[in-house]
């Protein structure tokens, strides 16, 4: 859901050529699985189609090529942090850290809950994505110029 939402957000701002967005889990057993049908349905209501996405594991992604990595919870933060035990480390953050009133909060995994949990996660992801994009635009001033074109 996060990849679809952030990709849609940067496309709305005309910035899709400025970013490479990818998502990955920390365990390989779901590799190549399609998104949960509930996630797909929730995002389709916002004209975001994630049905073509397939699950990746952090082993499938060159994390050291990333400048920024955003995770949804502390367990994933610790797993990615361990994986990145090198000198060159991307910036690693919880997604909600960029929403001042929710800094330090996790975005829960909705898998074992009902449809409403996917709706709630969608709301968290939209909010976090908007704040992350604002932070990135402040950090990289050329993005503001690119968004105006």
C-alpha cells in the first residue's frame, strides 16, 4: 500500500521522474505474492491500482543504493537496521516520524484484522506520505522547481 500511495502522490506533483519507489518485506516467504485483495480494494477507491505489484524481500533490493528508507514499525526498523550494518547507510526512519503529532508511532500490519484496519492503514500512509514528500522537497530544493514544471 505504501509504495502505491507514495507513487501516486509524487505523480500528482509531476515528480515521478525524480524518485525510484520500491517496497520490500523483511521475510522472503511472501516473495512474488500479489497485494492483499483488501489493500487493492481500498486503494482502488482512490484510483490507485496496486494489483500489478509483487512482494519483494529486502534481499531482492539493493538497500545501499537507497538514500532514504521508511518503515512502518519498530520490528521492521530493527531488521533493516541490522541488514544495513555498513559504513554507508541510507537514512532509515519510521514513516510516522515525519508527522509531528504522531512521531514514534507505528503503522500496524492490518493483515489479521478486518477491512476497516486496511482503511485505517491507508489513512496513516496518506498522511505520512504527504509529510515525507514535504520533507524531501525541503531537503532537495530542486524538487520544488521540478514540481512547478
